[in-house]
C-alpha cells in the first residue's frame, strides 16, 4: 500500500533519526534543472506513471521511458537522474497535499476538529486515487528511495487522527482500520459508483471506527442517506 500506517519504532522499521525529508509539489530535486520546461516534465511523469501501471516499477526501465517519449536516455537524465527521482516527483503532489493537511491538523483538539481532519484525508485520497491505485498494486515501489522519504511524513498523521500523542495498540488499530476503510472505498471504487456517495460513505465509516460524531445535517452523512433513497 502506498500509504503505509507505520509508527516509529515498529518491527521492521527504523525510528526517525533526524529531520523528516520534505517531498513537495513542484520543488526542485536532484536532476531537475531550473531551465527544464514544466510541460516536458509533466509529460515525462505522465508517461512514467503509465508504464509503471502497465509493467510495475521494478520492470520499467529509464530506457523504456525515454523510448516512449522519443527521447535519448541523456535527454531524460537532463530532467531526472534516476528512476527513484521520477517516483519521488510522481508522488510529490500527493505528499505536498498530505503535508498541508498535517500542518492544519497540528491544532486539532476536539472530536469535531478530528472529524474535519478525516474529511480532509478523504478528499486527499479521492484526489489522488488513480496514483494510489497504481502504486498500491506494485510491491516493488516499497523498496524505492523515492517512496521511503514519504513514510515519515505519513507517520505524523496517525496520532492526529487518534487524538493522542502516545498511542496504545487499540488506538493504532482504530486508525489503521479507519484508513483502510477510506483507501478501500475510494481506491477500489467502480466506474458506475456515484463518487459523492463513495466519499460520504468512506468518511462515515472512518468516523465510526474512530468513535467520532456524525456529520452535521447537510454534510456527507446526509449525502449518503440521499444515495440510499433519502433520509428518514
């Protein structure tokens, strides 16, 4: 899964040892020169994601990406030196949105504010569902340095959703269950599904798992009710 729920110090993971790496939307990184055209860069990322979706991250080579684009490998390296750089750039916009959500969540204290944080996360996953779907189906991306930089950022979301700095097993499990509900509903949604009902139901399910109050009238819960034929 792209968004792995891993707390610092869990088995198989190293605790954070320094400042968290920043993966930001549109930020320069290794291999991205100030003169690289934004349209060319966007085209490279689009083609790379398409090939990763078809063949997997490990099996997609920079040579294949360059050939699909009609580039030489040297031309591709002008924009991105490695495949890990490419993956980091593909994931960058979603991670920037996640960092912004976490920053807003620093002041969260009440159940209602936590509910709003859940709503923000549902919106984030809905926005990036296609990307998450591609990467979640490819185990090889977990080994990429381009994704490792994102994990410490994601860990910071867990205590915010739980509403506590120190989490016990039950609290961690509730957060995992809530996030799984959101991911499963949105990433596995079918073309015939009403996207508003999917989002509202995912939100409702996550709040229920976390023990958060139902949405106010007129919010997502009512939208879900309308999808069932109307409230009452």
